[in-house]
C-alpha cells in the first residue's frame, strides 16, 4: 500500500538522479536499477529482512495488543497475529468497534486494501515496462485537473438520489431510494422558488438531473440486454 503511493510520488518529486533511464522511471525489477537506486533498494529490503528475522518468533501475548488478541481469538490462538508489532500510537485498531468483531473487520479491510494495492503496483510495473514511459506522464490521476473532482461531485450527487442494487440478471441496477424521492421533491421546491414559482420549469430541471444521473447505468443495462440477445 505504501509502494502504490510511493511509486508515482517518486516520479513526480524525486530528483532525476534517483530514477531510471532516459524517461526517468521508478526503479523496479522490470524497469531496472541504476547503481544509486540499487544500493537504496538493497539497503531497505535488507533492513526489513533483518527485522523480520529478528522478530519472526517473538512472543506478543504479554504486550497490550497481544493480550487483546489472546482474548479475541482464544479458540484459535497459538503464535499470535501476523504483523503484530504492538504499534498503534493513534489507537485506530478499534475504530470499527472495540471488540473481536470490530478488530477482525479492520484486519479484513487491511487485507482487501493490500490486495487492491498489489493489483495497482502490478499494473504500474507492466505499463511502464511495455510503454517505456512513467505512469504519471499525461495522466489525469497525477496532475491537477477538473475531471476527477467533477466525477467525484457527480458521484456524490448520484448517491443523493440513487442506490445501486444487484439482482439475478443485472449486476448494477440503479434504484431511486425513498430518501432520493424526498430529496428530488425538495429540489423541485427549491428550483420552483428560485424561478418564481414555475413548477413546470422546476419539474423539468429535476427530471433532467434524474435522467443524467441514471443514464450511464441505463446504457450499461441496454448493452447487457443486447449481448444476451446475441447469445440466445
């Protein structure tokens, strides 16, 4: 997870001498290493390997977090929880609930985020290997632009009116929630008051918003129907 943030960040702010090749790529197994970056990578991995070796068989059940784990997993406890270095200075471990279920949910969230980060870092390596260019080059994700904030605002607006459901036929099915209906009615009233009581104009405006919010999913639904018909 740190790597998937550090990779593009290094290509954006690191001095060129620490990057690899004419296009200044992040050093990696597939991109290659320069002498300076190789020394840095070997040093970091050597230090982490030494830490793993020194702490592989340590006891943690006598530490504060270890005692919590012992109680949480009394029926399966043997050696401890992987990654338990008794390090939680901000006391975040129980933010999903100060109990076994809450801490288990947080560990599972970490695993899920870690897997997503693995897919991300793998895509970085493959893209740079075969394109020869840094992933931050000409990318809307790594340079200031209006597109991503606009998409985020559109996502928030969509969530005010709709919820996504899955049924036996469609994976993504937009459905206006009861709160969405109330919000839509409020929006109509607001537009009506702003337009001097023109209910027709307010209704048209609100309907346009509703149509715009649901149109991408309607397009996906239509495509799915066409694909299924082609196989029938």
